[in-house]
C-alpha cells in the first residue's frame, strides 16, 4: 500500500486531516497534516517564499526538503507522530523523500494572563499557560543568567508528552539532579496525565500526607525555587510549574515577601506560622478543654462555655466534627462552583447554615467562632496543597483530644512532629531549610 493510501486509512475518522499537492521549484510535493493544528494557507505561502528565495534553484529533492525541515523515514510509524504533534509533512513521491516541517500553527492556546489560583501584591502578574514553549520563554525572562539548563524528555507511549527538567547547574545539588534524571529516564514509558502519575515515575510515596511537590503558576516563584537549588518540572498542556523537593519553609515563604521591608517580611512569615499552628491545634484544644479537662479553664470562662452549650445535645467531639464537615463541604463547593456565583452561594450558605445550627441548638456559639477562625488561619499558608495538609493533621489532634484530653493533644502534636521529621522529598528531609546564598538572593 502506498504512503498516501496508508495515511488516508489511518486518519479516515479524522475530519481535519488533509493531503494536498503544491509545486516547490520544479517538484510536485505532497503536503500532509491536520487542519486543526496547521494554518495551511499561511504555511504554503511561507514554504513558497522560502523556496523562491533560494540561490540554487536546481537542488535535489532531499537537499530541498532538508533545508525546509527535518528529514524522516517515509514510513507510517515515523510520520504519524509528527502529524499528531502539529508538524507539516512534505513528501516528494518520485524520490521517496519525506520531511517534517515546523508550520505556521493555529493559535489553540490562551494568551498570557494574570494568575488565577495565586495572588501577588508587588510581583509580576504574568502566569504560566498550557503551551510549554511559552512557559519556558516566560521563565527565561525571570532567569536571565546563562546557568539555567532545560532538558527535554518524551514520556508516555499511547499519548507522548514533553516533560521539561529545569535547573541552575551551579546551584542544584548533583545528587538530587542525577537522581531525578535517572528516575525520569527509567520511567519514560509511563503515561503522565496528572501529578500522581508523575509521582509514580519519581518514586514518591503516594500515601504521604505532606506534599511531595509544590505547584505554582507564577514564574517568579519558579525562578526563586531555581535560585534555591531546586528543580522545576513542566509538562506539556499543564499550566503549572512543579517544584521539588518540597520543604517545610515552602509553606511560609514567598518570593513576593522580599518586596517588603525586612521587619515586615519576617512579621508576615511569623503570621503564617501562627496561622498554621492555630489551624492545627485550636480545634483539638477546644474539644480537650470542653469535654475532658474543663478544670484547666478559669471558672468564669468555664461557666460561660457551659452556658453556651447548655442545650446542645451532642458531646463536643461530635459537635466539632459535624461543623467541620459542613465547612469542608463549603470549601469544596467554593472551588467547584462558577466564579460568578461561587463566592455568593458559599457565603450566604455558610451564614445561613451557621445561624440555623446555633438556633437549633446543634452547636454552640463559641464553636462557630473557633472553627471560623481556624478555617481562615488554614488559608494563610502558601499553597493550597499545604492548607490541605493542615486540615488533615487537625483531625488527628481532635480525635486524640476527645479521648485523652490535654494529654492526647500534646501526644498528637508529638506524633505530627515525628511524622514530619521522618518525611523526605526526593531524599531530602522535609524539615530541612533550602540552601541558598542569602547575599545572592537579596541581590536577585
């Protein structure tokens, strides 16, 4: 079967497949591609312009097609991947020469916009998008030095994707770099459609409660991580940079913090640490003091709490879990609902549900205050994935506090600290600090 018929049979169910003939110099050349990815009229005009400007018009077909693109084997298994990637195939049937040409593509990606999942006050307002080449260009604008290296890997068999490994060669630890490179090369055949599959390639623990990666859509945060000696991964059609290793201070530190005066920078980071402690400890402390160890409180405060819970039929543990589940549902709904109605519905729903629960004597007024403050405090840390980690640890402390009181709360804090202490990210302890030159950081 000839190449034309083979390709037509392969793409017979694809309405955007085209196979046309044009004249380049003295040769009739077949042009093959997908109309949804290639701007055919503009690409043909570009090819004719390039060939008309050639000094030697009597070139052989192989030499001509080599000038226009990359020569490939005229076989189905070599041509199909190039077509799917959006390249234009030029085929000269008499000589059997085939070439993959970079065409004028149709714009199938959005333009560079402001970040949607992260906010910045005094930083750049551009965000990563789905086109991986555009993301590299944006990142290079933030890392103008010559030490930034970009390695490209093709991962996946059924749906190959580009995976970029980015690092500063004079800052990254060689052992970390070699470990990541070896794992990616060993897992090239695995599909990467989401972060869990990327974690499988890198060999991270899928059941870890601390994030194995930090994800950001802000180029300045990715550039800041590169300066700290970290590695950035980018996946084609994924509008986030994936930063590893993930360390404890990533929960409290941002590149944007350096745009404040030094005292304010440390105060803001201290406020985030306090917010993380409040979000983790306060619900368990409430349960311990109300249900197990009320004698720890002052008499007036104990009487006030008892008066607010006078008609509540449930113990403090059930009361807290009931309201926490409602808050978790509200948070999840706020993420899934459209932006035009999400904030309004969740705010009105939260106010109505909270007021109705207090009026029905299902929960106390004090618990509403405690959990509202806890929910706000959990959002002060950097990164949504880090706030999810705090929300998980919160339930561990609540359960232990309901059983053993203050002793259970202290034991839970020790357990959480021990768990964090034994966690590693790409072989680096989670509780370690990023190693970077402070002088260079302030200058950068």
